[in-house]
């Protein structure tokens, strides 16, 4: 059955090929290219020390383009066209997912691979919801919500980076992240982001408190008659460097004490001046 579905998916892409402008990357080739791009991005994410600057990241991306015999200009113009023709984009993205899933199955036990995301580590993707969503006038809701409860791998001061790629983001999208702590207090971060491309929200939990829940939502707004596409959604959890974090807190406390001392001195000087008068 799965083999039949794969054949049908390829057939749909082949039919789509005739409707894509000749100077652009065809759907099947585009899907395989995007699968390799996603794989390259995962390699960069896992091996951040080896790709510490934009030049190294760009070199890896260019090697992917070279493998598929395309240029950055071709990729950019093709992505722009697919973004404006969302039906074709959805076909390509569904095919991209099929390719990635097939590779994962071939490389080993897929269940073990998924379980590996929840193990303890310095940098893991803990997102368990859909990786891509579409927002348009036909949908009753334009909000993506999530709710994570704590597990044994949570640590105080954990950093969460919520990322996604947006296409047709002509209006502002609203991102909200909330951390709820064991003592009943909360921290939250809200931000409005506009434009297409990769967007992210950086959120650090309190290193002195025990977080027991992380939740939030992404509220998209599409222009009438268009579809807002949000894909490559991920939530990267990173460990805080407690030594650096402690140093920053001490610096802030020291600055606070200095400011208070200066303020008290000013008050004392004003009092003396008033008494002399």
C-alpha cells in the first residue's frame, strides 16, 4: 500500500512538471534537493562546533547545490515560484517528507531515531507536533498551539529555540512562549515577526527555578485569498552554561549595587545642599 502511495505521489509530481516554468527546478528534483538541504541543516545543527561561522555553513549548502547541478539563483527563484503556487509547494513538500522518511527507515530503526530526540543532551529537537502547517481562509483556526510537560531530562536554565520557515508571511505572525515553574510563577516571551524565511524565538528558563511546563502558540495571519505556509518547525532545547550565566547575573547585581550607591549618594548630596540653604 505504501509503495502504491509513493508511486501515486511521483505521478502527481510528473503531471505537475508540465505546469512548472521551464527555467525553474522541476518538482521531483526540487523535492530531492530540499531533502538534502534539510539533511545538511540537521548536520549543521548537530555539529555546531564544526560549522561555527556562516562561511562553513554556506560551503556545505553550496556542495548540496553542486550535487544537484543547480545554482543558488535557481533555487531562490524556484522557491519564490513554489511559494506563490502553494498547491505545487505542498506536493513538493509532501514528496520531500516521503524521501526523508524512506532514508530514515533505510538507515536503521526509525522508532529508535525518534526516541533519541527525547534523551538528555546539550542540543536536541523536542518538537513532537506537525512539522508543517498551512493557514488560509478555509480554516476555522489560524493558531498552532503546544504544551510540553516536564520530564527527567529537563534542567534549570534550559534554553529553547523555536524555529520555523515561513512562506507568504505578508502579515505579522505572533509567537508566544511561556514557562510555568513549580512555585506557580511564570516567564513569558512574545514577539511579532514579519516576512518570509527562517524565523526563531530564543527563550531561556530561570536557572534558579524548576520548570514544570512549557507552552505557547504561533498565530499566523494570511492575506485574503492566499495561504501562509509554515514548515520545518522545531524546538531546540540547549543546556545553559551555568558559569557564564552566573557571571552575567553577578555582573547585573554588581551594576545594580553601583547604581543604588550612586543614587543614595545623590540623595545625600541633595539633603546636605538643602540643609546648607
